[in-house]
């Protein structure tokens, strides 16, 4: 009887051990390479070389590597589109297009010349081989994500240029492959352009609408992640049906889902986590398993071809990066980022060489022979290593410089947002709202609170509150943000919130809108009214009828003299931050003098924000905004406490106007910061803190209207 039934046979075919070895490489390769100061990507590829059939033959490149590898490649392009700053991309789209043309033209021209003169290839073979030099794959993009540089201008230009070079290279491939299969005539061109246009239209027009509907109907994290993955493969499949590579479809899906998946959100964290932990490393290991190092030392022109296929793309891509740097006045680190991202050759090069290798010409020879096939493998290895080293070094320098600039311009006040939890239906929306308006550079600064009244049912309420706090912490943790949970006993909810504000140095409070139970209840509710009297910190009262990430526009109504309030800059920064995260337009309605101040502030800090400005001279009636606010918009009302500079008596009619005109709209009412503490305003004439001058204002306005009428 055998204790263990074990026999070692290479290559290993048992799925359990295959998956274990791959996970072991993914786990230990970064640990080892960190000590050697080598980028992780190179370690994955070298590990694939060692364990593959051309190395120690430990694993065979079976269908699992093809499947996961293709998912990983799609994931890289999908993340590139998803993490792109769309406002900056639109601003730099001409630069990206010009870089794409430069990055395609220079390698193509140099490639055709070197292929015909040095390698003595024919014109058709030289053109197809040169198109492989021109395209590039964003293999080193995970390095950019790790350093948080996905929104850099140089990165956006390179990512946009990548789409241009890949499209042009695949066009060349489709045309040359079509020459040997069918006749290239007007019908061929018409069908090709029609299929590509139809595929792009389906992805750009239908996918965002389907995604917005799904996210509004289903808020389960698992369902949302599976849905995103399904749409990713659907987009890639549609593009393959059109005759191009699926990586273009994956990139387009990332672009159209950019606005639906905020950069700081649980879903975004799930997408990045799964891709960087499994799919992308699987793809890199699979690339390494293709490489046959021994073939370069065999007889034939493989080594000569490999040298040309490696040096020409690297030199030409460096020239393209240098021209782009000088053309747009970038620094040397930005040039290195462009060169690093655009120098690796994997996806389109593999597609071209495999298709070209299968094409048999009239003389019986292959369009791309075995030497080119082996040379492609060396080109992939060396360009990927160069790309990873250059991108890693440049990213580190840019990240260090950005960190130093942030410390110099750092403000003294810190944002700590308090989220009182009482209604389980509001937890997801309130936490997601806080995640979007918070400073994205910080991984903390959120506090969730559960207040329990000291009565007979306090034990049950405390246990229930603990579940609510745990749920809020899970949502925050899914977005990789630390949430501090607090449970406390107090006389009432408002007192508990005010005490927590003082104890945790809270700067903002985000609460849900009170639900009226009976006719006696006020619109805001007793808790909100007590908070407004008991603290001068910023209070945000939210009513979310749909998930925050599905909002398409933010309408902001600002009262006159709001720019003189202490918290003016803070709420402007938070709303602009929200607009950038959601990728939606922010439309401000305010007095002309207030609009001037808003324009100056936004132009300095948020140049890429899509903003609009309109005059709202008569704040007395919000009926003017009913035609501007749709069901998928967020209406933001900048209100004010009684006695503040921007307070107006028309605010007293605000509850009735909101309930009458905007009952079916998502709503956010902001009470900005004020100077001092509430007790500072308590006087002998008004011990409750209400300014008596407001009564005189009301009387003066009444006399003014009466005389004007008569």
C-alpha cells in the first residue's frame, strides 16, 4: 500500500499543480525581484521562459494559458481606457492623434528601408514586417497604474496614440492578408470600413446606455463585476467580427465605461485587483513560454533578422518620443514615459507574424518565414524588458516629484468626512458619495457613526447599528479606503453627531434626507435642524434616487454672496472633484459676481473639468431650474444658515419648492462652513442664536414689495 500516489512527469498536466505553480510564480517573483530592483513584468516573462517548453519544460503552454493570456491582454487595454482622464484625453486628443501618426510613420519608413536593404525581403513582406515595428502594446501600463500616474498628460497621449498605431497596423495586416485571399477592390474597402464603423457605433452608442441601466438596477458588487467582464469580452468579440483585433474593442469598452466606474469606487478596485493579481501575470508568463532562446544560435538568418527587428523599432520609437517631447514642450521624464509605454511589441506583432507565417505566396515560400517568426520572439522579449525598465525608472522619478510638490502645496486643514448611519437603504449611496467628494490622494479620512439612545431598546439598536457600521466599512474597504467606525450612546442623534465632530476633528457631515412620517414633521427633520444650529461645520444633506456613478450632470444653484462664506472654496473643490470622478458636466447657476469668482477658482485648480456657467439673478424662485434638471441629474443647492452672509429669506420656502418641483430628482443640499462656533453668535436678544436682524430684513422686504405694488 502506497502512502502517497505521486509520480513526476514533465511537462505537468494536472490542472491543480499547473495553477499552483503559476500562483507561486505570481507570488514569489515580485518578492525576489524587488530585492534585485528589477520590474515585476520582466520577472513574469523570464519565469515563463524557464518553465516553458523551450526552457526546463515544466509546464506546457496549453489552452489555459491561451485563455487567461487573452483575458490578460484585453485587461491591459481595458484598464488603459478605464483609468484614462477623459477630460484631459479630450483636451489632448489632437496631440494623441499626431503622436500616433508619428509613432506609426517613422518605424514604418525605417522598417521598409532596413527590411529591403539589409534583409533583402520583398516589398510586401517588408511592409507587413514594418507594420509590426510601428504598432505597440501597453505591456508596461500596470507600472503606470501602480505609481498612480494614469492621469498624466504624457500617459494619455501615449495611450491615445496606441489606438492609432494599432488600428493602422491592423489595417495593413487586413489588406495584405486580403490580397492573398480575395481581390482587393472597391467592394473590399467598402465592406471593411462599414464593418469597422458599425462595430465602433455599437460599442460607443449602446454599451454606455446598457451599463447605466444595469448599474441602476443592480448594486451587488459581484454582479456588477461579472457584467463589466461580460461587456469587455462582448466588445472584443464584436471588433474581431469586424476584422480587427479584440484589443481595440477592449480599449473602446474601457473608454465608454470610464464615466460609469469612478476611479475611487469598490467596483474599480475589484476590476484592478483581479486583473493585476491573476489575468495580467498569466498573460506575461504565457508570453515568456513562447520564447525559444536556442533558436537564435541555430543556422540561418534568425539572429540577423532578430537584431534588425529589435533595433529598428526601439530606435524609431525613441525618435518618435523625442519629436513629441520637443513638439509639446515636455520634460525628459515625460519623454521616457512615452518611449517606455510605446516600445513594447506583443499583441499586434504576434497577430501579424502568425497570419503572415500561414500565408503561402505564389513561389511556394511563406510571406513571413521561420527566421521572422523566431526574430519576433526575441523582439518581444527585448522590447518588453526595455519598456519595463524605462517606464519603471521614469514613473518613480515622476511620482517622487509629484509627492514633493504635493507636500509643498499641502493645506493645513484636513478633510475628515463623517457619515451618520441610521437608514440601511442609504448606506451604499452615502458612502459612495463620500468616497467621490473626498481627497483621492488620501486613503483614510472617513468616519461612520451609529448613535444609540439610552433607552430600553438600546441593546437591540446597538447590535443593529453594528451591522450598519460593518456594511459601511466593507464598502469603503472595497474601494481601498480606510473607514473608522464609531458606535456611541448619547441623549439623541444630533448630540452624538456633534460630540463626534469635536472628538474626531470632522470637517464635513454627510447625512441622508429625512423622511416625513406625518404632517407635523419638518422637511429637513429634527436631526438636521439641530445639527445646523449646533455646529458650523459643513453639512451635506443628500437624497440619492439612483447610484452616484450613473449621474450624467450636476446642476449647482448658488446664492448671491456665497463667495464670501468661509467654506466657499471647500464645496467648490468637492463638487469639481465629483465632476472629474464621474466624468460629467457641472453647470453652475449663480449671480454674475459669484460666477466670476467661480470661473477664476475652477480655471486655476480644475482646468480639465467640463463646466458651464449661467446667471441666476432671481434666487427667490427655483422654478427656473425645473427645465434644466432631468431624472439622471443631481441638483445641488448651496444654502446657508440663518445669520450668515449669503442667507436669504427665500431659503425658508426652499423645503416646499424642493418637495413640489424636484421630488423625483436626486438632491444634495450643502450648508457651507462658517467662522467661529455656534455659541459665539448667542446674544442676550436672541439666546437661541438667531440673528434678530433677519426679522428687520423680512419687514423691510415686505414694505418694499407693498410700496412697489401700489
